[in-house]
C-alpha cells in the first residue's frame, strides 16, 4: 500500500490550497483517513481526520478555515485550507487505516508535502 500526497507549495498569507492524497495497492477498504503536519523543530500534530462515513474532526488551530473530504471510489483524501497563516508552514502528511486483501488493518503514511506560507 502506498499513499501519494500532492498539492503543497508556496502560498501567500491569506491564500488557499488543496492537498490530495491517493492510496494505491492491495486495498480492500479504508477506514479513517487524516492529515497531520510537522513544522521544523516541532512534533507532528493532527490537522484533521475523516471516517469512512465522513465524520470529521479538526484541530482547533484550523477548524474554522479547513475542510477535509474523501472520495471513497478513488481512495483519496483531500484537505482544503483557507486564510492560510505563516504558522501553517509545515510538511503535511496523510495517513490512512487500510484493510488489505490479506486481512487486518494497518496505518500507512504518505511521503509528506511541504506547505510554505509567506507573510
């Protein structure tokens, strides 16, 4: 199973971006999916998660300006962020709880996509 994240880049403060993360491989189903981020010198932190039935959860720091969504047919999770701030600068990682055809469920991580917000 592989998760491929994309959509990062350099954005001005106040701008918007949309991150995508597509899962591929021997996937039977995907339960929770999510986005995490890690800023330089800081621990990785949760940004948002979404269940298979599309219930969502957000970090307080992004709650009012972010939307997480998923396309189950494409095994893809999205994160749209608006009103970006310099403190949103981080590498963003996607995560998915995947049930494979071999059975069992494991968490997989994407490779990370860098978001830089300039002031």
